[in-house]
């Protein structure tokens, strides 16, 4: 009896360890772009060609050309709130599921807004300029 082939997943940027732990729980062959910059398009096309799934970032363009170059792709998950980088009609046409991470920036946005309110109320920037 032959063993079922493991699905192949490609991650286009290093993600937090919690996310990697979830991915490694799957019995999958996972590859990842290790550099802390967007993956070049030609490398993405080459690396994802035989993959069943992609975990992309907002900087990665997922369009018809990419999906055509990766005929085995079944799902693309975008680690971003939106999906402006994904051609949803092209994915739908090919039966590729799309996911994103809504709410991932909610706390960060609230923290930044509160920091800006405090900085304005306490005139932090003016104080720094005065001290300089």
C-alpha cells in the first residue's frame, strides 16, 4: 500500500513561531522564504510551482499568472487584513480558496492611536525638540 503524499505548503516570509507551530502540526512538506524582505517573483513562481497551498504576505502578488504556474494550488492564505494583492476572480475561476487574517491589526492600531493621543496631549514631540 502506498503512503499518501504529504501536501506541500510554501510560506513567502518568515512568520511568528506561533504560526509556524500551527503549520508544522499538519503533516505537510513546508518550505519558507527565510529572508526578511519580499520574495522575488521569479523565485516565488519556481518554489510554489508544485505546492498545494501558499501562505502569502500583502507584498506578494497572487494573480492568474501565478495560479497558472501553480496548477496544484488549492488554497492561498494571506497574512494580512485585506486581500488587495490577490486576484479573487482568477482564484475563484480556478477553484482556489482564499483566506486572510481579519482583525490581526486591531490591537496594534488601537495601541498606536492611544500612543498618538498621549503624545499629543503631553506634547512629547515638542518636549523632545526643546531638549535637543
